[in-house]
C-alpha cells in the first residue's frame, strides 16, 4: 500500500483504508515514499511478494505508479485521498474512503488504457497551454488549504495572463495548424477536479479524445464553464475536437506538457495509447433490469 501523507486526506486515509482492508483479510505492506520518483521502484522491488497495489493519494501519486503497474502487471486499488481524484471519478470509485476500500475487497477488476506522452505515462489527461500554466502555479500548500477551490483560484490568475500560441496538431489523418489557448489529449473522462474532456469518453475505449481551444477572446472560456463540466465544449465552433490513437503536437518553441497534474516533458509531444495496459479494482456494474 502506497500512502501519500502529504495529500489533503492522506492521514485520514491511513487509518480508514488500512483497518477496512485488514478486516477483509488483506496483509498490507505499507510505504510512504518521500518523493513520487521513489514509488515505482518501491513497487517493483516488492512485486514478487504481493498480489496488488493500493494507493491512498491523489492523481499525482497514482500517476507515479503507472510505470510499475505496466511492468509488474499488478492490479491497482484506489483510495481517493487527493484534491481532484479524477481517476476515481472516471472509474466510478466512491470518493468515500471506506467505500473505496470495500470496492478493493470485493475484487472486481477492469482493464483500462494508458496514455503516453514522450514516454511518460498518464491516466487522465495531458495538456499544453492553460492547464500546464495552472499546474506550474498550483502548489501543494494551496491544494491542502483550499482543496478543489484551489483550482478555481489559480485558474483565475492564469486566465488573466493567458495568450494564444501557434501549434501543429499531427495525426495519421494529416496536420492542422492552429492558434490556441490549450490543447488537451484525454485518455480518461475527468480532469482538473471534475471537468470532462468529452461527454462520452471512457478509459477503456481504445482512443484519445483531443480538443483545442481556439478563442480570440479569453473571456469566452467563462461562458463555457458549464460545457466544460459536462464535456460538451466540443460543440462550440471555437473548439476543435478529434479522436485517435496517436497525435503529435509541435510548437514554435518548447512548451511544458502537464500530465495528470504534473509537468513531465516539453513539446514536441508525441502521444501514444497503450491499450488495456492496467488492471484496476472498480465497482461491479449491475446488469440492467429487462
């Protein structure tokens, strides 16, 4: 079990999740790594003696487990103890930590896709532009103090300084030259504390959902707030939308790429989809009543 004690609910998650899983018969090996870079090596070092990985933390901590989950094939259990918990939302994992532990104990699993940008794996969304600027300014203390409100507070500051940039979006279907505020490539459905990258996106559909915000006026983003929450922003004419299994984003000068809330690389950014790469504990879906 990997616990991020620095997360907003990390301390609470330790007691709740450990006791619940222990009661269900799990024998836990617990670690609280000092840095995200230590997480995958720790998992790989213990892989032969365990049957799964449980993470009590947020999307950044989950992201750090991805390389080890792919290499070891161990299933992932999620105790949502972060600020946004977007992967948990996408998978339907309860945000209540005791209920999330019960999902793991029930043992139902699902194979999900992973995204990869310049070799860096991600579960939710990777982006260039506004979200990368937000990730650069959103510090741990702000998230601990304000929770999900920290995204809105930091976004307001970022929007005030936002300027469009030129980029090329390349795919097997061709190239598009754009002037944009943000390009996002989604593997899952939710990001940024509950915004939907596309209203029908799923994390096991075998494709990315891309959008590009090509606005002349930043203020229009405010008018689109509701559309972003439900993933219908692609219906606006200023929003370019596409689906595919690979993309390349090129810019005039290197721009940072944000993946699952962490700045991981720079453009040019090559996106590849890893199909059914990770097994995750999820709630069992009851068949519809006929």
